[in-house]
C-alpha cells in the first residue's frame, strides 16, 4: 500500500513539475541559451520559428529601423554590415550599406550575412524575399514587440543573438529606472491633461490602449481620452476613431498630439485648425497642438524614455521646463546654455528622419560632434540648440565645457526672441571689444543685459543665475 502511495506521489510531482515548466516556457516565450548539442544559441522568433546558431552573429543586416537602433545601443557597430532604406538613428547609420526587402534578395545574399533581422510585416508582405534568403542558408529572424510590456523580452532576444546579454541587462535596468522616475515626477501633477493622440491623418486614427504610445501618455502624466479605441486589425497598435468621435469630445481635449513618421506626415496647429469643425477643439483654440516623431513614442527602442519626457514637456511645460536648476552663482557652460535655451523655448528635441540626411549640409549635421557622444545626458539639448542656431558651433565640435562669455550669451538672447532695434539709444563704452557689437547694442537697448559703469565687458564670463535673470526679462518685454 505504501509503495502505491509513494508511486502516486512521484507521479503527481512529475506532472506538477512538467506543468510548471510548461507555464514558465510560455511566459518566457521560448528564449533559451543552450550550451548542449550542436547549437549554442536557441530561441523562438515572433513568427514561431525555432532559431539555432552556433555563435553570436558578427555579420548582421537589419531591415527594420528599431532593430538597427537597438543593435547600436547594445554596443554593436562593425558587426552591422547593412541596414534598411529609412534608418536614420544614430548618425552612424550613414556609414552603412542599405538594403531593401522589396528588391532583389541576391544583393543581401552576395554579402553573406550570418543574421538578417526583420519584423513580421516584412515576412507577410514579401515572403519570397525571406524564403530566398533562407534557401541560401542565411538565418532570418523575425522580431517585433506588439505591446509595451513585451519590450524587455524583445531586447533580450536581440542580446542573445548578438552575445550582448550583460549590456542588455544594464540598459534595461536604466530604462526601467528612467521611466519610474518620470512616472514619479508626473503622477501627482494637478489638473492632469486630457490628450488625443493622432497616429495617422488617415481617418484621424489613434492608438490602442496597450500600445507603446498609450503607455508614453500615461507615464508622462496624461489621460488618453481615446482609451476605448479598437485596433484596425489584429497585430497593430493603430486604432480607429474618426472625426465624429473627436469632435464629440472637442471641449475635453486639453492637448492634441500629432505623430509624424515615415507612414504619416502628421498635422500641425494650422493644418489641424482648418479641418472642418476642428477649430472647436479646446486644444486647438488654446494652441496646444504638438507634433512628435513616431520613433520617440511608437517605436520599440530605448529612445522611448526620451519620448515620455517630450510628452511631459508638452503636457506640463511650466513644471517640466522650469529653469530652477540653473539659478546658481556658477559660470555658465555651453552645454548648460544649450539645455537652458531649449527649455526656455519649450523646443522639442530634434529627431532626424531619413530625409534629413538627403540634403546637402554646409555646417553641423546631427550627431557628428566629436566632443559630444550620444550617451551624453545633454546630447539632445546640445543637438537641438545647435541645429536651432541658439548656440554658435563649428562643424565638428561643440566645446560643451567651455565657459560662456557675455558676448556669446547676448547672441543667444538675440536668437531666442524678436527684439526691436532702438537705434543706438544706449552708449556702450567698450562696444568696440564685442565680437557681436550690433547684437550687444540691441540686447542692452531692450534691457535684457545691463552695463557696469557704462561697459558691457564682453569677454567676462556670465553666471547661470545672471543668464536666467536675462531670460526672465524676455517675458516682461513681450
């Protein structure tokens, strides 16, 4: 009798363990690193195909911009031998050969990659292309996280394929920390704004409640007024909404955000305001219509945290862009000046598109400063300020730690606002020592900077506190 009971217990235990393993495998979506047998790497991609590789990939072609961006974030560069047609971030993509999944697969086969990364839509729309690569013995992996909660798992798959698991863990830890910090900053905002997010101008569609963009709105402290929207089809975050439902909530929409990207040109305040009936929307009447690059809020990359910050700046500009951090009696650096200027203007950070690189540029191009890396905390502020001409730069260097002179700051003030020329109403004794003499005169005439015993002292360093005081005077003369 005891033997029968023991056998029964063992059987129950085995069944329980198998059930637990099955649940665990389901939860982990079959991501495995296996050192036994003939394959060192084993995982299931998002098409349900089991992938096996002996070693991490070293010759990679990425045919989706998010994959490309995340590969660079993982510390890969030389390993990336090709990218897609529209990839635009980071700036290093410009050194890579471009490939097109709508073109002849022989171009890809000829360079003999050991990994080609795609997303499910590519396999669905161009199955012959994918099949040709697989027939040539090339490993093709299809990945795409449909929901925000799937992002960490997606990054871990990329990391396993490329041998960057440790880097991925650090990046995901920081990513999670950044988002929690943002949520803590915005969750107690008073008078939370109602937001309508236009994902495409076509039929004025929005986003599903479990999408990356919907999560960005939530973390930024906004209330998604279209949370009841339904997906246009299975496997997409684009949701139906339409003109009628938007106008029904016209007086409730505090902020209107229009997404711009490869698939959507996006509206702006003017183009949205002239749509029939849209001038009744509260956000339009109060000029709280904003545009945002889709890569910041709808694309599964680490830049998502930047997108959340950008949305919060749109929702709560006075709180998120206040200049309190600069009110110190310390010399103002060029990096601090860039951040100060962008915040003062409530200027959205610059995010390049593939079209940006097709133009001839005589001066600085995005991401090419030799003394400001993409990992610099002020990278986006510096790039945005430089490309907006708020701060003078040369083509290749920004000199972020250099102290700002009164002469240089006067020019920034001039670029930040429209000032009236008072035609020499103030006498400046040392104006001949100023490089930007006429600008200095105009700034002083408008009361934005003061003289010391009749002298401007253009080469003297300006403090952060003095700079903020000058910026605050701009508001007084408007």
